[in-house]
């Protein structure tokens, strides 16, 4: 594929890592960070990946009390949700049991982190075996807050993902670039490096969902345009085709995260390679989270 110039003023196509370069830049529009532009990429054939189901995860992060979580669970239990969507919520560790015991079985439960191996003398950590013991089916790994605040490396995260999968805990594998990395034309470099660390450790991708979350869009109110998100998702899928296998590339679900809310989810959902969302703040509001889940209807219309 031909390389494209890099510009913060355009929002169409990103170039390949070896050829990324910046051109003259214009200020980004409010609440938008613009990407490079070029000729349209070749038409792709994968319209909806994975199991054929949209996937929406709610990352509650370090939020909630017993009372607020009880209210949120009640809202989710009362919501009318589209049936052809896989839905997962990730409460803080100490509330997983409460959520498991009160949330409808329609929604699965995830942890927000897990230790790299079998439990033992690792103060403050939670093992995959313990997650299985309490009926927790998923774990979020590689979130930017773990990478950039806690200091977890790509390789460490890849090994954690492999061990979780070996214990039958499914993985939401996060990747994404910082604002300065994007502005320096390194979006693909960063995302592909993070993907390689997963690929170096994971042999079975059947229970993996990839979450692309540009760090500049997490909790900032800035959202990648649908075209921007689609472009990175398509590039990730192309990378998987070349570096893992065509089967994995055509089956895995790649979801978007970064200030997704009830107002912008429908347009994002229409894009070919956006197979769902990983939602932060909006997942703490039952009605808004239900709207995001039900944005699968936009995917159906677009198809």
C-alpha cells in the first residue's frame, strides 16, 4: 500500500510506520485530534469480525461504592438490550462478587487486571485462578493507565495475557498511543509494537478481543472521528493478517475506546472494522451504557 503524508489537519488515512512523516499542520478542531490524509485504502472484505456479535465492555475503573453499584446494577437489569451483543462490565476487584450475585446473567463480568502467573507471595495481586474461582470470565489487560501510570511494559502485559488465557480467562487486550506519539507520526509504530508483544506470547486468539484506545481520547472528551478509528482498526487487522494469520485477522473483534458516549456511539458503530466499544465514564450511567450497547442497530443498518 502506498505511504501517505501525515497531517493533523486531515482525517482520512494513516501511512505505514516506515513512511510516517509530518507535513504542515493546522490546529485541530475542538474535541477532535486529526490524523493524516491520503488516497482511500483498498476496499476491505471483513464487515463484522469475531463471533458475529458486537462487543461492548464497561470499565468502571476505580469508581463506585456498594450503594452506587447497586443502583447501577439495577439500571442495567432493567434495561432493554439488543440480543446480538456480548456485554461485559469490569467492576473494581472488591465489588466483583456483589456484581456477580446481583447482575443479570445477560451481562458477563470482567476484572480490570490480573497477575502474570500463579498466585503466591505477591502482595496486592489477584491471580487468574482466583478470578475463575469467583466466576469472573474476563480480564482487561494493557490499559493505558496500567502502562503509563503503573509502568507495565508491553512484554509484561503480553505474558499476563497468555497466562490468563491458559487459565480460561478471556482477555480484552488494550493498545493505543499517547498524544505526543500521534503528533509525531508514530501511531502505527506504537500500536504494532504493543500488538507484537501480545503475539509473541499468545498462541490461541479465540478468547481475545482487541481494544484500540488512543490515550489522548480516554476521559478527555476528545474522540477519534469514525474515519480515524476505522483506519487504525483496519491497520491492526492488516497487521494481524501478516503477522499472526489471516484466520485470526478475519475473526477477531477489534473494539474502540476513548470517550465513547451515548451521543457518538452510533456513528462510530457504523464503521466496518469497529466491532464494538470499551467504555469508561459512560458505563457508570445505566441508561447511557444501554444506549451504547444498542448502537449495534447502527451496525446493522450500515451493513
